DNA sequence: CCCCATGTTGTAGG
DNA sequence: TCCTACAACATGGG
C-alpha cells in the first residue's frame, strides 16, 4: 500500500531497525527494478546506514559512504527486517545483511518499484521533478501551485510534480473529506474550498499515519474502507460509486460530492 | 479465460 | 507549453 502514509510507516520501521549497523552483505536479484549498478551496491559492504528521509512515495537511506539508497515501491511492496535464520521473504529484490545477524529485504512482487542509488537526494529529486512532500507543503504554496493549473483536481493531486505523496486511494479520501467531486476542474474550485481542501489533505495524511496506514483503523467517516461500488456511503444514505477519473478507478459519493 | 489492482513513464493528439 | 488519454511494465487474486 505504498502511498505517503505507507512509506512513512516503512521509514519509521527502518529508523528503528537498521540504522548504525554494519552491512555485511548486499545481495540482489537480476530483476529490472534494480537500477543501481551492482558494484555500487556491493561497495556498501562494511558500511552502515546513518539516516533516512522520505519525500512523497520515495524512501531514501543514507549511508556513511556518501551514497544514498533510493527505494520506490510502485503498486506493491514492503520491507522486512528479520533474523538471518528465518526464511527469505518471497519476492525479495535486494537483501542487506547486518552484523547483528538480521537481514533487511526490499520486497516487490509486481516489479513496478525500483531501487536506485544516488550521490545526492536533492539532485535525485530535481531529476525526477518531484514536488514538495504533501506533509510539509505550506497552505500558501499549495494554493499558489493550484492557482496556476487548469486541469482536473484529481489529476492535480496525483501529479507528483505538483506535490508528492498522494496516490489513487488517498486522493479519493481527501476529496471525499473535502466534499469535492473528483472530476471538478481546479478553476471551478473557490478560494475557500481550496483552503479547506488543504486542511483536509493534512488531516487525512496525519490521521492515516497515526493509524499505521491501515484503513481498517481509520475513523468511521472515512471512505477508504468502502472502496467498493455500491457500498454504503459512511456519511449519508447514498451509495458509493465507481467511475474513471484521470485514468484511475475512482470511488466517491455522488450525493456528498456534487459537481 | 476475463478483469482488476495503492505507480510511473513515454507517446500521441488536441 | 499544457492537458488528456492510453499503453506498457509484471504479477497475483477473484
């Protein structure tokens, strides 16, 4: 489930488990998602991870060797830290072994993710034209970026160049909380609505993080657990509807979110 | 067999 | 230049 709150969960997991431990071995498979040159990964052996950073859906692991590992999960993925004696998780694409007899696996079944290496997080971010992280974006900047656009609001929120971290599921949740129809053109959204949208976005992200990005733990008035066509709207007597917006399956309540 | 899935990227067209 | 639509990538589940 790798949107911003999910990746934030992974970041905390890494911070708790793998920092400041000597890397004894790096093993990768030959899948196309390993973008980093093999020798650059091998050269991390004997070094350690000293810090992590998340920007949007990207997770960075800084080493004490001037290099930074870049993780992106695509549509599926997980990271697992486990005792070296345990079985390697299925679909592990890279495994770091540590001197505490534990391993870290980057798991990516569908191979839509990637694992890269960079000399500079800032450089990598510029190359990707990655917008500011949704959680640290100010209201003023959010409104400024939004004011210069003309397309649909869902496409806007999901475009990682505008702001980074929102994907299909959380965009739907935010638009539901803001009571904005997902097909709405951004120039049809009032200043008051834009401000409200910003605060709803922050609230949804913080709430999701607080609940470990687990939709089952989200508040009752959240839509995410109801991502099924014809499911009952958590706020009114209406039914959730499924449509395609910005090329993605979109769930919303036609009665709460009128155009 | 079919369709669907939390993402990104490249291409083509308006 | 900006926006939209769509295919491709790869795998598993219903």
